[in-house]
C-alpha cells in the first residue's frame, strides 16, 4: 500500500523541496481501518484481473493408459494420482464404470473434470467391462464431440486438437456394438474417417489389442522399429485404417521410442505392443515429445503413453489453478508449465542419432563399400480370375512383412515369362543399385534370356514378344553398380522364400492388372503399384521345414532355427507292399519315415537340416564311377613297372612307399603280348573289357563294369595272383596312393592330374 500512496503523493525529489507529510502522526483507528479495507479490495481486484484466462500458446501434455478397472480405488492411489497431476488431458481405457458413475467419481479429483463413456451393460453380465474416460484439467476449454463418440470411443476438442480416446476389445468379445457395425474395428474406422473430414488435427491414443510388428501402413511412412515382431488380424486392420486415413503411428518412430519400439502390455501370457498413439500425418510437427513409460505394478499391466503437443491455440489460464490441500489428488506437487526451452531440451535429450548421422558429425559425409548381399525370390502363376478368364500374376518376396513385396496381375500377354520379367523389374527397381542382388527363381529360360541372349550382339530386344518389359529390365541392369546374381532353385518345394513368392503370385491373379507402360517413357517401373504395403501374415511352415525366425530389418536379417516338426523323407516305394504301407515283418514306410525324422531332429543348424533333407531325397542316386581310363592313367607308371629313385626320400616317404607296394603291387608288361594283362577284365552279366595296343579301353554295351577281376604279378617274387577291384572314386585313389595315417609327403612324383586335385 505504501507504493500505491507514494504514487499519489508528490515526490520530494520531483519538486526539489522538502515537504511535510499531511497525515497526522497519530491516525484515528477508523481511518486506518478504512484504508486497510480499501487496500484489500483494490488488491483483490488486481489479483482477479491477473488470473483471467488469456489466449497463449503452451504445450499440451496428453497421457493415455489402460487401468484395467477399479477407477474408484485407483484414483485415490499415488501412482494414478501422480499421473493425473502431470497431465493436462488424461485418456483412460477399461474404466469398468456404470451409467452415472462418472459424476459420482468427480469428487475424488477436484483438479480435473471427468468425462466418462461407459459401455452398455448386458443383462447376462454381473459387472461392467470396457469403457473409457477422459480427464481434463480445469481451466482448459474443451468440447465433447457427440458425433465422433460411441461405444468405447470418446472424442473431445481441446486447444484446436481432436483427442480421441479409444478402446478396442480383444477378438471374441461379447460386448454390445451398434447394429450397423460388424466389429469394433469397423466402428473405429468410420469415426476416424468422419473426424478426418474436419480441418482440425487428430490425435488418437488407446488400447487397440492389435499387434503390427514393425510394419508401416504406407511406403512413405517413417520406418518403424518394434520389439514385438508378431502381426495379427487386428494389426493388419489397424495398418489399413492408418494408411487409408493418412495417419502416422508414433510408436517406434517418434521421441524416446524412435528406434526402440518399447513393449506396452506385460500380460502373464506374454508381452506385446497393443497400445498405440496416432496423429494426422500433416500435423506431425505438432508433436514435440513421445515416450512409452514402464507400467507401475500392481494397479495396471499396461504402459503409459506420454505425448506432448504444441497446438496453434490453447485457451488456458496463465496461472493454473492449484489443487486444494485436502483433495485426494493433491498428494503430488504440480509441475510448472513447460516452456519452449524445455521442449527443445527434451527433444535434444530424447533424440537418438543414427550411426550415419554420428559419422557425418565427426568425419563428414562418408560411404562404405562393404555392402551386404540382398536376396529376393520371384515367382509367376497362371489361373482363372474372378471373371473366369486365364490370367498371369507376378509375386516378389523380399522378407516377411517387407513393404517391397509385390502381388499383382500383369497386363498384356498372360504368360509366365512376362510375369517373371515384371517381377524381376520390380526387384531391380526396389533394390539398392550399389548392393549385390541375388535373385532366386525356378525358370532357366528367364536366366538364359537375361544372361545369354541379351548379351549376344545378334539379339534384337525389340523383336521379343515382351519387348516393352524386357528393354526396361536390360536398362536397369546396365545402370546397376553392383553385381546381379541369378540362381535357379532345384528344391523349390522346400524353399520358404519361394513358397511365399508363389503365394503372392497366386493372390495376385485376383487383383486388377497393372497399367501398360507409356510409349514415351517406356519405363514399366514407374507404374508399379505404390499402394501395396506388404501387410502380409507371417510365413506359414511347410511339413518338414524348421521354423525360421527372421530378426533384423530390410536386408540385414539373421536366421535361426528351433527343433523342427516331424516329417517324412521323400523316397520311392520299393515294393507293392511298401506302396500300401505294408511290408514284411511289419516294417512299413512309416517306420522308415520315423527313422528319417530322427536324423532331421538331430541337426542343430538350418544348413545341416537342409543337407540331411537333400541326402534323404537323393538317397537312391549314387556317384558316377570313374572310367577305367582314368584309373589306368593314374597308375600308368606303376602298371608299366617303372622304378623310381627313392634315394632322395626321407624315412616317412620310404615307409609310405613300402606300404604302397604292399597294398597295390605293380604289374609287369610283356612287350611281346598285345595286352598288358594275362586275361581281360571280367565283370558281372558277361560283360568284358579288353585293352588294345594303344592302351585304350572299349566298353561292351557302353557301360562301365561294376567289378573287375585282374590278374597281377609281383615284380619282386614273380608270383601271380588275382585281385578284384571296385571302381573307386578320386578320393579313394588319393587315399591308396598317399597312404592313411601318415603325413602327406611330397607329391611331385604323382601324375599331373592327381597333383591338381
């Protein structure tokens, strides 16, 4: 009050003379009392004027959490009370409130206004379920949007933002829904579509009970990272809604959750990501911070989603109302409103720079040539479409849940070669040109066309029946900086990647055809479907294949295997009884299949598993025996009786020579005879082999003998003896020559053909 009086009285310094105070030294009590009363009234008017609401721009702290019922009790507990105090708007799911209980619970929280939307209670249910509630700090102007609210969905407008609180029950729920909606996901999709017609930003928080893995709704959506890699039907529906309504998922893309993708549900049956925050794509710049907090046990098993938004207009009071001292919600002190500096500091602390950004900060722009190998599978299918006409489609499979997967029907001539060319063009267009690419397919003609015919100078691509697709393929291949590897799959039925590509091609038969390339650009890749988001289920296992778990993103994948399921090895039945699963002494083909399964189960790695599968599949085939001419060339010196100077050999080589002479004694050749053996080779079925004077063999019936009986003579003792030889392979020949159990000697004295091996 002294300051106010001094402003009324003339200042002594201003007049330059010392003036006395006009008030008496002893002021009457009544005058002083009236002065104090007037000062109190005046100061109260000033305080009320300072507390008036004003239009300012501050951040809006929005929180969302599933509390799993018991809102009456949990609202008076410290964890939820703390969450209420720090939130400007709090979106709660599964409140389990009845009709009219929202007004009764208002007395437990005097700092926020509670708007509840309970679920209609069925007559056969004892307690309510579901339900959502929104708590708004007093002083914030809001409006409930009745046309955008329904069962388990509550929408309000606050600060120029549409805040939608949503809860989608799990599949198989017995909740009551409007008759014109088939499912809660359809209800949510309709209300979101209606809200997107408004010009206001849309922010959605809630429990969707949907698992989307690390998939993105559209190709231009920021890359999502998630710890939960599972995708269910609700997750695919959520991705479809987000892609159709142009919404961006904040989980795994923004704030402290960028590049991490924290879990949001910690159920006893397993952890997952089912709570999501979405915002309209054109208003993503309004989000200054987003994080997924750990749940506070035991009052909930869901994580809290914390979003900080900066709306364009936010009518709140400059001095936010303090909670009463005796209120149940006043246990935690209210935080000060965040400023622009706080927002920038929070963004700087929550941002996670990538390795490329860190290298660019330290060393400047850098590149690396150590690129990984990309792998893609292409397939084609022909069948009848919905109109009953024959159609061909292409399928391209990169990896599970990849946005580059393709499933579409082709235009023009409906043949498999054209479908494979379109699939190859899509793979080349969507791959990194500086990274090696390996393409798997089952068509040898496609590889022959791309590898041999197109590189021939006499080949005219314009005369080809699929020239409009072949020319862009050749153009993209010539523009690539890395290697292109084309591989033919022999065991396509056991290849999970090719099975996925084949399934995509089968699904593409029912799709609409791709548009034809324009004559001006002649670039088919410009008309590839951009709406394909790759929202595919996880790869289904085939009988006998191990479960392949793919971790990582894009082309940096690591495969591991668990214990595979039992399956029989493919083989041909030997007898008629075996065909009917009946054999002698109750040995059926099922028993052989079980024994083959034991071998499959004993393998600890995918490579060992597939090697065993190929071995069992090719159990009937044997290696082609070496011709006798090769055997004769390898032992030509020994068979002619040539002696070698072993004076330069060491003791080990001398011991090796002694063992070698005992195992394979040499033969002497009589120059007077036309044959080097006393009698020709004999074998089964009466076939014979003779040696002519030029040491060339002639095989009767054009087949190699199964077994040869040769009469040999020891050059030391001169004794004749017979020995039967089975055609060995090259490794057995090396074992006989080099010996077993001895160190490998110098092999310069061996024939050149054996030295190369």
